[in-house]
C-alpha cells in the first residue's frame, strides 16, 4: 500500500481517478487549502487485491477465531522458540 500526497485542488480535479487509486489499495493524504490533512483509505472489510480477486478478507466484526487452531499454532511457535534453551 502506498500513501499518495495530494492537494485539495489535485483531488477535486481528479476525484474519479483518485477513488480508483483507493480501490486498488492506496491511501490518499489530501491537504486542504486551509492546511487540514485528510486521509482517504480503503477499509479492510471491503478491500480486494486486484491480483487475487478470490481473496476473501473477513469483516472484523464477523471474524471468529478458531481456538483449537490458535492453540496449536501458539504451542508450535513456543516449542520452536524455546528449543535449545
């Protein structure tokens, strides 16, 4: 993901193009004429990788972790980290 800096004028003149950049995963940092900085960024629950359109990023509110899988991963990682101590 890239952060692209734009002035208010650049953003206003190129809104459709700017939003396409956001759809592709970029973040826009827009500085208004008054000096206020705004961030326009894709939200993870709706972000899609154009190179892997089948990739399903779960909505954080709907995500339910697998306790057995998590425990298995943590146990294996701890075993690997403490090996030889």
